[in-house]
């Protein structure tokens, strides 16, 4: 697709314009990335034990949890509302991170709300081999994608990959299956999971170990989990959060106010029933990116 400068208000042109991420910013993130340790033996990580080498030889994919949040821990103004939080420098960082992972994982509500392209637009990562595989977690087949969905348009243009949709054992819509497969995507049925109920509705929730095993079977060796709130809260739960290798969070200098989609994992209590912190990060570093701060670290075991 050819886009003139004035076309940058067009969502597809925005999804194809090229982005630069400077080498000095790459250095700030190196210790938290899946690939750098094996490629660059001279690199001195700022931390005593490099996070990125921890999973060498492990069969599950390397997991980076990454999202942009407000000062009140909100990802968006309200469920289903696309909200721009990152400034241009931290937005470029997201595209750099995409170039460093085999897959990007989001929940179906984000796919519906944002109609995201889920591709990498880095200027030095052209070509399909640099494009991560979008993975949509959609146990109940609620994402109603169409030919005009941005991720499919980009796959048609050779500027991104079509998604893998992880579903429960539910009857598929044959038209959607054909559309997805014609673009190189597919449904993956993951029937293992936990049934939970809330206000009369039953939900089928996957264990993250099963999701990650499923990605490993597809040959995907690293995944960045981008959101939204319910997906992130589920990976931050005990039993799941130990699967996270690296956390890279952009904090924007704004409060979105009450009613937003919030990252706040389930409360934990001690043996006396008193509340204790749900999850804490360790091996932390903070980096200014324009007006935002990028917080990097790992989950404390
Ligand atoms: N600021 C950022 O970086 C950022 C990034 C991404 C998204 N967002 C925003 O976040 C909002 C969407 O967030 P959201 O919390 O409403 O939705 P979401 O996390 O995108 O999707 C939630 C759904 O994913 C499924 N899901 C989550 N964890 C699961 C698990 N362990 N197993 C099986 N299914 C699982 C559930 O499907 P069922 O409903 O079928 O149970 C759940 O309802 C949007 O407004 C979007 O703009 C912001």
C-alpha cells in the first residue's frame, strides 16, 4: 500500500508507516528481551543474573508482559474504548518489542475494541520474517472479525501475519474459518481449562501453562502479552505469574479516572485472612521515554 503523508489519518496507512527505534534505547531493554543473550555474548546486563538467559533450553515460550498504563492503573477509559496512552517514543518501543518476539497475545475484547494491526512497523525490521504472529484468546468466539479487520488487511498486504485464535471446544462458523485460513490464520481448540461462574454466567478460562504449551507446539518461542485488563489480570494470578519472564510497562503521566479497564490482579490474603500484596516486581529499572516512564523488571518468585 502506498500512503502519501496526508494519508496518515487513514488507519491502514498509520498501520503501515515506518517507525525508528534508536540503538541507545535498545540498550536500555536488552536485559529483558528473549533473544539478546544468545546473540551477543559481550553484552553486560545491568542486572546480576540476566533475565533473558533464564529460559535457555526451556520448552515453553519466553513471556514478556507489556502494556501502557495511566497513573491510576488503567489501560483504557472504559471497556471497549480505544485510549491512546503512550507517547511517540514508547509507541516506537512497542514496535521494537514486537520485532523481538515470535507472537503477540491479546484478549478478544481488545481485538474488538481496538481493531489492532498487531504488526511491526520498525524501519529496520521489514519483511514477513520480522512479523510476530498475533494470538487472540477467545474461548467463546466473541471476536467478530471481517475481511476489513486491520489485522487481515495487513496480512493481505504482506505487512503482518493473520491471527491464531485460541478457542474452547465450540462449534466454528464455517465462513469465518474459511476467511481466517485464506489469510494464513487458524483456530486452535484448547479444551482444557477451568470453568468459573460469575453473576450467573459460566466462563471457560485457560491455564496459561496450557496456552503457552500450545504456542510452543506451533513453534512460537517467545510471546509478548499486550492486554487487555482481564487477560493481564489472569496471567498475574498465582499459578500463572511464575510463567512471566519479563515485564515492560509504559506509565503515562495521566489519570484516566474511575470506570476504566484496570490492571489489578485478584487479592491475596495470608493464613490469618489479612490482605497481602498480590504480585511484586524485582530486578527493576526505570527509563524515561519522552513524557512516559518505562518500567522493566521480572516477577518476584
Ligand atoms: N493500554 C494498553 O496497553 C492496552 C492494551 C490492550 C488493550 N487495552 C484496552 O483494554 C480494553 C480491553 O480489555 P478487557 O479487559 O475488556 O478485555 P481483554 O483482556 O482484551 O479480553 C478479555 C477476555 O479474554 C478472555 N480471557 C482472558 N483471560 C483468559 C484466560 N486465562 N482464559 C480464557 N479466556 C481468557 C475472556 O474471554 P470470555 O469473555 O469469553 O471469558 C475475557 O473476557 C480495551 O479498551 C483496550 O483498548 C489497552
